[in-house]
C-alpha cells in the first residue's frame, strides 16, 4: 500500500507543477500582450512583470517537467511591434 501512496504523491506533485506552469505561462502571455499594446500606442512600458513571471517559470523548469522561457527586453518588444 505504501508504494501506491508514494506514486500518488509523486503524480500529485507533478500535476501541481504542470498546473502552476500553465497558469504562469498564461499570465506571461497576458503581460506580453499588454506591453505590445502599450508600445503600439506610444506609451511608456516596462517588461518587469513579464520577467518576474518568467523567473518563476524558469524556477519550475528546474524540476525538468516544464520548459523554460526567455526573458523579454524592451528592444524585443519594440522590434516585434515595428515588424
């Protein structure tokens, strides 16, 4: 029975990591869209919120269960908008 409990705990832990990644990745995409919109409108913007979430995503990636994400720079956003 203890093997079953150990497997269940392991699966729950993996599931928690994956759900956290999905949530954070969605947040990151929201922040990216927000920054793109601000850049298109000529407003001042920062990538701080994006990169804070990226840091958390990359911490989760250390578990080997989720991918890493690149940090976003102001130049990257401006280059994307200018395309």
